[in-house]
């Protein structure tokens, strides 16, 4: 009788030794988010950068889910720039990519999804490898200038974001 028991123990040890180890999965996840003050600083930095070029724009900063956190429209920026800046910020956050890199996809079915704008001027906001949101700028004569201003808005807080992460 000793022999079958020792075989059973040996089989149990072998099974345990060669079975994959699974860490217990947590039931929740922690997600970094932009504070309202940081979103406002990004928007103000983008407006300031475009003002220095003599351009009045609208800027929207969205969270990682594409929900607006801060929106600014300079005095003479046309009203439609509000919606375009929001759509650029949303698209940058949803694709985690600058919208200037998505231009070729604009004519595909995904590019025709309502609320998605795949033209230059939207930049994802990242820190420590995490997506925090997106910023979109609209109103400059070119999307490239919109994008420069969006980058300037992020650069105004990037060091602080990296240190906080």
C-alpha cells in the first residue's frame, strides 16, 4: 500500500511543478487621470503658443475616455473650432496617436465614425508610458500649426507629469 500512495504523492508534486503559476487577478485597476488644473494648464499653454503666432484658436483637453475636461476658445476663434478641437482631442486619445499620423485612415470606414477627426492638430497626452488623455487644437491656417500649439500645451506640463507618475 505504500507504493500507490508514494506514486500519488509523486504525481501531485510533478503536476504542481509543471503547472503554470497564475497570479491572482485583481478585481479592480488603478488608472492615472489628469487633474482639472493640469488640463487647464495644457489648454492655456496651447492657446498661448498660438497667440504668439498671431493665431486665435479653440483648444479642448479630454481625459483618457475622450470626455472633455477643459475647453478654451480665444476671443476671435470661430465657433466651429470648438467642435473640431474636441473631435481632434477625442481621436488622439482613442487612437493614442497624433491625429496627423491618422490622415490616411480618414477615408476608411473608421475615419467616418461620427466624432472622429483624422487631420493634424490632436496629440495624445502621455506620462510614464500611460495614456492620460488628448489635446486638440483648431483654428490655425494649417493642421501642422494646430499640432505645434497642442504640443506646446503638453510641453508646458510634461516635466511635472513625468515626475508625478
